[in-house]
C-alpha cells in the first residue's frame, strides 16, 4: 500500500474543480464514488499511484481526513449512503490503458 500523497489530493482537487471533464461512474455500492479521469490530465507519480491495468488501494490517514474534510465531504455527498458520516476513506486508483483513463474510486467507511 502506498502512503498518502499530494498526488491523490491533486487528482481529487482536479475532479472537484473540473467535474465537466471527468466521468462519474454509476455504482451499486452506496458508499462508493467512482470517477474516470482522462489521461490527458497531468498527474504526479502515475507509475506509483496509477499502475497500468492494476489497482492500488490506499487507506487515507487521519491527517489527510482532517486537512481535506471539506473536499472529501463533497464526494461523500455523491454517495447513496444511509450513514450521516464516515470515519475511514479508502481510495483505489489505477490506469485503464485501453480507455486512456485514470480510475479513482473513493470508499467511505
């Protein structure tokens, strides 16, 4: 598991600010938001955080949650969760080469 990173924060911020340029992917799970980001978007350390045709799961630490609560809450509001809040956030990332897309999946526990 990779450590928390500015790379993930930057991608989440990009998604938040450019929602018209990304694809929100319908999910069956009520606590998950999945987003496809075009690979034309520059990301830092893609070889670490967006492995090609594989997934990487990263549990965000408490400092990340504390610093970025407003940003994460915006994504949580997109879920269909019956819970009022969350205590853990897991972010799964990967690069889908055939679709030229970075995948970002945010799971709220």
